[in-house]
């Protein structure tokens, strides 16, 4: 019998702890090795193929296995790994490989800055509570105890405490929303490298702003601030939270965000995001942001804008330009100094695969006044990037939340939960961007957010990548998963009539609208001048 070997626990760099390595006892030399593997107090017997003696005689293996257990023995591969995590009661505080993005030093710094660090060491330290809040955003479909079990699944040899749900609730309340908000503000920002495809237009970083609605619990502790929609004598639906985000096109990274009750409208929240704009950016927005004061504020920030205009605006041409656009001035009766803008009017002819043809009128307003450097036809095509904001909201609402109502039942808890969603989303985007560091030819749009989320949750459960490895590797497990499941390089243009699934939606039913099933289409753009104004858009 071979001598048993055992290694003692090692300490990881900084505040980390390396779990005990496996203790292995080898027996029965020859074609097979029967190992007794001890991990803490537990022991598991494993049968391994001894590759040093060459391929074994399968008949011999069968006879030996039947003599021991009565069933044929299968060949096995055993893979062991070392898990490094924080020491003691801090061990459950992690996000798997995302901990390298939201690292311990950052969490400790925001706790110190916001005054939420514990005065005495608890079984649930503030750092662990922050990571638990972030893990709730990763596992929105899971209960408190299930999320805690996922954080500690790979740490069973440490014999960690399993707190009650009430203890986890109090830990959330003790930490509050302020540290999570600072985490988001620290991680938020553009990630695209200068000139990266899909994120820049003629040297300007393209960003988009738009709003969406999240459902909050129907609870009296919330409805005073987040009221339901109401008719003449009837309230209906869940209370709604309005979220606005400034999104970097191409990468879908969050630059800034603001949220609050639905009743305030989109423009007041959008004005809170103006400080995130600078002269290197080109803002894309839909007709909801076609306000004189808002556009003037964007212009004063130094940023450029390209905004769709509504039919209520009737600009007067001051000068017609060679590409079919014209110069006008806006802000009569509102602005002290009129704002010169360039107006681009176009007719879009959409041809569906079944031969159906329809036309749409578009009017765009921009402060890019040079028609030579910024041709009108390019700007019309560029405006489509605005849908990156819609893709971002789909990732948060459908992929992360899976259409669920937010779980928090207090105002501070709701703020904390939304900032946690935004923080985790941004951390995943940064992980995806890191994966492309060595693959600059691959656009960020080919990175699947669903794959990023699934890979990240796997690393949490496995306790993998909490500390960076000895080799500098920006890709990691999450990055390798994303690169191994890239989205198609070329996507078909497809269109479908809007589907109203929410009965409280502002959009009308789409019964009878065409097409009911998604179809490929082609589009032809013609720059025009609408002598009789712009047709009103229906609420589709």
C-alpha cells in the first residue's frame, strides 16, 4: 500500500483563505487505483484508471468490479481544483469571477465612504451583505436562502453559518441603498476603445437615452410613492417605477441612470443624466426627448444630439442644404437664445418578404450642422443604433428579472435592488468587454448577454475565480464562455407588428396589424422635404 500524503491549509494572498487540498490514499497498484479522497471531515472513494500501466484489460476490470460491488465499473476522470476565498465570516461575500470586477477593496471603500461599515465584526459583515444583495440580482428567481446556498455551495469545508431569512433581511436593511448606488456610479461609464466598431461615428462616441418601466410590489409601503395607473374610478396593474439610462451604443454599457415614480415623465429623469455627457458624445433619442429646453441643455454640455422629432413641431427652414436637409431655429418663446439645428426629413420605404410595401415619414433634428462631414443619409441610418437602449432594457427586464416583479417592499430596499441590478448588469458588460481584449476584430454586439449571465452564475456556485490567478488573463471563465458562443456576425433585418402583452400598456391592441409573424424586410431611404408637414404617428 502506498503511503498517504496530506497537505496543510494554505493562506491566500491578502485576506483570502485556500481551502484544504485533497488527501489521497492509493491502493491496489496496477490497472486501477482506488483512491480514498478526504475533503474536510468527508471521505469519498473513487476508482481511477492508472495510465502508467497502459490500457487495462476490460474483462479484468469487469471481474474486479463485479467482485466488489456487483455492477460493472465505468472508467472515470477526476478533476480537482483549489478554491480561494476571503477569510472566516467574510468567505460568503463574493460574486464568483465577477468579484474581480466588483472586488473586495472597492466594496470596502464604498462602505467606508457611505458610513455603512460595521462597528463590530458580525457573523454577517457589511461586505458580505453587499455581495448578498448583488447575488440577489444575479439570481432573481431564487429565495434568500437559495441565494445564500449558492454563495456557499463550494465552501462547505469551512462549516459556515446559515443565517435565517430574518437575519439576511436585517443585513440588507443595515447596509441600505447608498453603498450599492456608489458601486454602480463607480462601475458605470463607457467601455468601448477609441474607434471601436459600432460605438463611434466619425470620431464621436454614440450614446442613447430611453426609458422603461419596472413593476413593484403592490404594497402600501410603496404605493404612496409609486402609485398605480388609474382610470376614472379604477386603479389597475402593479405600481410602476420609471427607469432611464444613458447607454453606450455598440457595447450596451451603462453610463448613467436615474429612476423614480412613473408619474414624473421621462424628461425630468433625462435631465439628471446630462452631467454624464461631454463633447466627445453624440446622443441619440426618440421623439419623447424632443423638448426645446432639453435639447438646449444637451447642446450646452458640449455634446451633439440626433433626436427624432414629432409632428407637433413645425420648423421653419432658414437655409436649404445640398444633401436635402435644412437649417432651422428652435426655442421660440422658450429659450432666451434660439438654438440653430439641422432638420433631416426622409421617407422610408419598407418592403416585406411577402411583397407588402409600406412607407414611413421621419424627421430628425441635430446640432451637427455640417452636411459635408455628416451627410443626411448617414445620420438616418445611424439613428437606428438608438435601439441599443431597448436591447439593454430587454437584458435587464427579460434576461435578469425574467419579467418578474421587483422583490423589495420598502423604498430604500427598492432603490437598493434597482442599483444592484444595474451594478451586476454593468459588471457583466465589463466582463464581456474584457473577453474581447485579444479579439479586436469581434464587435461587442456578438457577445450574448444570456451566456454572460449563465457563466457568471456558474462561477458563483462553483466559487471559481474569486481571486485572480497567478497568470494575467482578462478572459476568464465568463469570457471563454462568451467567445465560445458568439452571436451570428450578420443578422437578418426582421420586423413584426408590436405585441401588447401587458394589459396596462399605453399601446393599442395589434389585432389585425401586419405582419403577425416576423418577416425579413428591406428598406430604402429617400431624403425629402415635407411641404405639408409631418404626418402624426399612431400609438402602435
